[in-house]
């Protein structure tokens, strides 16, 4: 970690040079338009949006999962929607997702925190077993599992009272997206 501060100072100087008002503006408060819910995978962060600090509110965890009984995730969601006033909530999955591959492989003890956490992936895997089993390529099967899981999460999120209220009151939008680690591209998922 010895280089962390050196890299930070270089980054801060570069940002100050390229965007002189960025840090003074951010020091006055935040007003991001997007809440990004994504995976903690080091290859698949919100940096793919190419936005500046202060332009996106972020929540990341293993698999980018949003559990309704997780106080951390629900607090982030409530804060972003009710206090910050974001206009868009994005749930973003990504290709080559370790959580999806782990769910497909199984093997963790029933009381394992990881197994409990990735259970939504396992549920989606069971529900869509016929479709997923028909995909021979493991990489593509895991990708499809992530897409199906993002779609399920978006639908569930749209039903939460906090979200339905904001959707009616001020046109909050909830989106599902996929990030491809192999080429850096982001795509919307069509989720009715």
C-alpha cells in the first residue's frame, strides 16, 4: 500500500487541473442522479460510467445483490431515494461473475455466509434450470444467470413501497444493466 498516497495525490492534482471546480463543488454537498447497485468485483465498478466523483451514489457487494432484509442495502436505497433524490436506480450485473459461478457450482455448507448471500442466484438457477442447462458454454451460462438475476432484482425493487412511491411522485426509474468485463461495454437489459 505504500504507493496508495502517491497515486492519490497524483489523481487529486490531475482532477483539480482538469476540473478546477470539482472539489470545491463536492465540498458543498452531493446531488448524484444515479444510484449504482453493483458487484464488488474489482473489474466491474461504476468507473465504466466515466463519471466524476459526486455524480453517482454507489452500493457494491458480492454479486451486486439487493436483499430486502439487508439493513445496509436498504439504508443505502432509502438514503439515495429519499435524501439524495436520485432519479435512476441501476442494478448492474457483469460477465464472468464469481458469485454466479459459485451459485452454479454449489458446494458451500448450508450455514455458510456466502451460500446464504448468493441464495438468490441459486433460486434463479433452479427456476430457470431448463433454459440455463441448454447453454453448453459455462461462461455464457453464468452470464445468462446474471441477466436473469438482475431482471428478478429489478422487478422486486420496483415493488418495494419506497420505490413505488418515488416512481409515482417523481418519475424515479429503475434499470437493469450488464457490464462485459471482456470489452468494458455496458448495456441495458430489457426488463418489463
